[in-house]
C-alpha cells in the first residue's frame, strides 16, 4: 500500500501571506490538523499546524491570575508561524514507512509530493480509518483486483480483522505470489497469505 492509496487529494493549501485567522478557519471548517504551505508554483515550503496557530494567540485572563505574564507577539500570517522546511514524502512511499515517520517525528500529518508539487496529505486519522475498514469492503477490493489479474471464479477470499486468506483453484506459485502482493496493496489489509485450494480440500 502506497501513500497515493490513502492520501487526501486534492489537498487544501495556504501561502505564506495567508492570515493566521484564515488558516485557523480552514482547519476548523474541514477538521484538519495541518495545512501545507506552498509557493506560487505549488511547491512545498512549509507546514502550519494547530499547535502553531494557538501558540501565544490566547490572552491570559488577568482576572484569575496574580502572575505576571510577558506579552507574546503572535504572528499574523502563516509565514510568521509555519515550520520550514517541511518534511514530505512521495506518492509512492510505502505506507508502513510513512507511519513510522509520523511516529518518529511525533507529527500528525505528512504532505505528499509529486516532485516538488504538493498533491495530497496523509494524517494519522487517515491511517486509522484504513485500519478500521470493514472486512467485507476489503474482501470486495481484493476480489476485484484478483479477478482483473487472473479471471473470475478462480479465487476464494476470506478476510478476518484485515487478515486476508486467498485460496487459488490453480496450482501456480507465481500467480499466488502476485495475488498476495495485490492483496497487500489494498487499503485495510494487514496480512495476506495464499494457498492452493486443492491442497486445502485434500486435508
């Protein structure tokens, strides 16, 4: 499974001169956690997150504190607040590698690029939604891909908690290897194994 299979696209982006308020409105309206920041050619130059937007922007309620707080000059534009340069990954990145990058960097969103142009974004929420896909939907997608490859009526597919078992009516190791790879590329699949249906029936 690749980043292109799970990314949100087209992606809403902002530019450095976008106001902080407008960026906050976009995040709030769409339920996003981050927005890629692009130049005039849609090239990625940074990212602005919820944390960037709230930092220093809520005034202290002086009625309920006796502590002295220095005033913080909150940035007015995305360019004042964004993290730059931003980490990004390509559309062909393995989702397993993308997940590890999100965890290692402790970030919630990863811009996806084609060359330097932003074409999508993947969030932790996107990954969780993939993991939560219904087994019947996964089975339909696996069956569809296998029928395109090897014809209809050949494959028996069983899916339980995202784990796929494929029984092949034909005894062909090469085809079963391809079938396993095709199944693993389906969003929501955790593991995939294959077997010759004749062997299973003879047990």
